[in-house]
């Protein structure tokens, strides 16, 4: 059983298989980020006194950005759905009950949707909490220094801000229509010169309804 900063990392056969799959599909940037998402999420769960399944949280965290990778991304749906679908297929192949499959699917599909995950099951909320802490710095000031240092030592984040933005851009630039209504539109607006946002008001005004 391995630990980082007193946080137990699941080492079941399922967790080990998930780690191997994600390690094979991702570079160090996304692998280390995904592990930190689990660690930060698990820490926040313990801090908030939440009861959660560490293994399902781990799978959600490890698969949450898989849809950005060359191996698993599509060009016609949101990258969050790509990751959620791969996690679901992986869990079903390992005989995991459908209720747990759906829980992990929701955790991954909703991890870029602000606020809503926090009203759902702890595993869903904590994947988002881990992502928001690692990417956006939400909750950074609450982190004990020794905990933060231990996690970042185990899973470093060199030049992380620039590199994760580059990974987002690479993963979604070929499917700009999928960023309508979500935060990733900001990434393409900054880094893809010819990107044009879909305007929600314009969509309503141009609909087929007369009034």
C-alpha cells in the first residue's frame, strides 16, 4: 500500500490496471496532473468529513483528461465525454456494477462544469475539487505546506500553467464546436487565432421559431 502525505493511493487490481492504461496513453504532464487531482480530491474529502469510495475517486481522477490524448480523443464530442466513455468501458470490462460506472462517468463528464458537481455524490464533487485546486488554485491557501510539498515532490508540475493550456488547446482545437457553453472556449479564444465563439443569444434569435 502506497501513501503520499498520509493519503492512501488505491492499489487494487482495478486501480493498478487504470494506472497502467493512463500511464500508457499520457505524458508526464497529464499523468502527474491526474494523480494530483486524486490526492487533492481525497485530501479535501477527508477534510470535509465526506464518505467516499477511494477507488472510484481514483478512477475518475485518472481518466478525467484522457479525452485530451491522441489515443482517445474524438472530433465530434466534448473531451470530457471521451474520458467518461473510456472510463465506463474500462469499468464494465472489469465487472464493476453499473451504478459505480455511472458515478465515475458523471464525475468525469462534469469536471469542467462549475458548482453543479458539488451538489452531487462525493466522488463527483471531489474529482472537480481536485481539478479546481490543481488547475485553478481554488483552495490553495487551505493546503498545509508540508502536504503540498509532498504531493508536488511526488508528482511535479514544472511550467504547469503553460503546459496544461497547451494540452487543452491541442486536445480540443479540432472540435471547437464542442466548447459551446463551457470554459474551454476561453482556451481556444486565447490560443487559436481564427476561433469564433458560438453566441447563445444569436442561436436563439436564429432558431426556426417565428417568435
